[in-house]
């Protein structure tokens, strides 16, 4: 019977003629009111724990949150793919410029790094030539570079090269007598070479006392300079170009004093706001479409955030009703496990993903109009939010019995799997440290790239295989010659072994 009908019958029964209010009548009314509250609470609880399909069949309530989540999955994934393609261009531009810089400023660079450094030199002449080559290439940049590069200012607002060297304080060393007299304190000397100074006679700065290196106490020589560039390839994707500042450092490392100077090249690329962009064509229109799409994603996530927050608030109110009713009727508190049943973890997951998507979309829009250039933070926010959105789909798979069995199995086994990983991780860490200290000094990483050197047995078998292949090729060649020399009158002859 509907709730309104029950209230009407109660009112009619209480005002019927000949009935008077007494203690028994009051007790019956209180009992009836308690039963109505209990039944109403039970119906609300049963409806709360239904899935969207059951709610639709029970009250014809349209599952707005479900439809919104499906739409949000499509929108967020499309947004992430679009941003990912743009981010790939950014990473590719940085890597390709780093490779180009190595070819430009490193003398004799072969295109392949030696372990973690670019290449090495073994004579004083090669060390001097490599240092002077990098300086000269910087001076001739606009005449040799293929990229859209120009000179940039360093931290001190100066355009030019900064060359620094670190060395021990003066001392003497005589390896033949096995004597050493040196001060272990480290000194650092720097010199600035601007474009005007480089344009003069090169012998002037080459013959300066700064470049008279005493290699027995030299630790390193560091050449640092800034370059600016513009990424024009983004316009092919209908996006505004980015302006870059490359902080390049060439390090000649002589700390080992082993007769081998390792040369490192490090390039740190920072995206900065372009001061003046005047681009005509379809790029501006496409940028407006992308901004409109990102705005629509923000609206969808806001609607999802509001609906999920509303569901959590209603669930907390329902839990409070249940706790009060249980305490009033049974005079005891509800256990914590039952209280946590009202907190839907999926809604919390959706709220977190919505917040991250909204913030990431705002950052993406700012990047699109070139107000900010923080690609990394935007990638983390959009990537994590998309991951959470797709993980949230598991909730809806749980409405199917076969999928729900798998989900329950995963939930039950997760704590045990984590405990196993913790124990296995301890063993792995111990093995790692042991292998590092015992085998690490003798490990050669080149074996991973080029393979382990062949043993004598492998070389011998390889030679045998080559001979067999040669014999097969020779026999095939002879058989072809015999076929050419065979007469048609000999076709009736059959040769047998």
C-alpha cells in the first residue's frame, strides 16, 4: 500500500466515532509509526543498493550517471589521444635537436654514444681541438645549422659562451719517482666569450692563459651556452608553434686521470611563451575547435562530479537514518563494516578522476593558447584521470554474473598478492645489492647491445657452417651447369645411385 494511503487510513482510524485516545491507543499508534518508518527505511536501503538497471525497472529512473560515464570515457580518451600526439611532437623535437647539437658541436661525433657519455679523447691535441671546435661551431652557428636556431641569453643576460675549468691547486707530480705534492682543494676559473670577441682573430683567445691546461691537475672543462628555436612542425598538425630555449653544456671529464677524457653533452630544453605570434590560415580556426572540445569535456566532468557528489551526500544521510533507527530499536551500534557499505568507492574514484580531468583540461587549454608550457604536469593529470575513468568501467562489468566472479576473486586475492610482492621484493633487493657489489665492477653494458663475444667453439662451428653453405652453393651452381649441357636425346636415361 502506498505511504499516503497508510497515512490516510491512520488518520481515519484515529478520528473514527466512539474511539477515545488512551494509553493503549497511544502505544499502538507509536508501534504503527515505527513499523512505517522501518518499512520506508528498508525500501530506501533496498533501492540504494540496486544497480542502475534494477533501479530503472523499479522506479523507471533513468541512469544518468551511467550514460554520463560512457560519454565521458569517449570524450576523455579522444582528448588524451589528441594531446598525446601533440606531446609526441614536443618530445621528438627535443630529441632531434639534441642529436643535431651533438653533430654540430662535438668534433668527430660518430652518432653513437659510448655508454653514458658521447665520446672520448686520449691525447692533449685532441682535447684542445675538441674544445676549440665547439667554440668555433658556436660562432658559425647560423652558417652551419639546418634548424631554426638563434643565440640566447644565459642566466646573467649575456649572449655568448661560458667556459669554466675545475682543477686542483698547484702542486707537483712525478710518477717515475712515485711522488705527489698537490693540494686537494678545487678551484674554478671561468671566462666569457661573446660574439664580438669570437669574431676577432681566433688566435687571440686560443692563446690566452686560460686555455693553457695542466692536465695532471685538471678535473673538467665545461662549455655552456643557450640557444633559441621555434618548432614549426606543429603547424602541420594545425597547432600553434612552440618557442624553445636550449641550455646546452659540453663537459670534458678528466676526474679519473686515466689518460681518457670523457666528453658529455647535455641539453635541457625549456618551452617558453612566444612573444609575438602572427600566423594566418587554418591554424587559428583549428585551435578554436580544440578549445571548444576541451570546454565541453570540462562541462561533462563537472556534471559527473556534481551527480557523484550528490550520490555520496544522499548515501551519508541514508546511513545516518539507518544508524539512528538501529540504535533506537536494538539499542546497539552498527558495526564498521556495515557503515562502510554506504561509502561507494567507485564514486570517490570518479570524483578524483573528474577533478584531475578538469584541472588537466584547463592546463591543456592554456598550453593551446601558449599561455603556459607545462606539458609534463598536464600529461600526468590527463593520463592518470583517463586511467581512473577506464578502471571505473569495472564497476559496471560487475553487474554481470560472470564478470562479477572475476572481480570478487581479484578483490579477495589482492591483499595476499601484495604481501607476496613485499616478501619477494626483499629477496630481489638483497640479490640486487649483492650482484651490484660483486659483479657490478666487471659488467660491460656493451654485451647487451652487441651480444657476448663468441668462444673458440662458436667460431669453429661458425666456420664449419660457412663451408657447408659454400659447398651447397657450389653444388647448386654445378647442377645448373649440368642441366644446361644436358641433351634432349638423353631424357630417356635414368640415373640411379
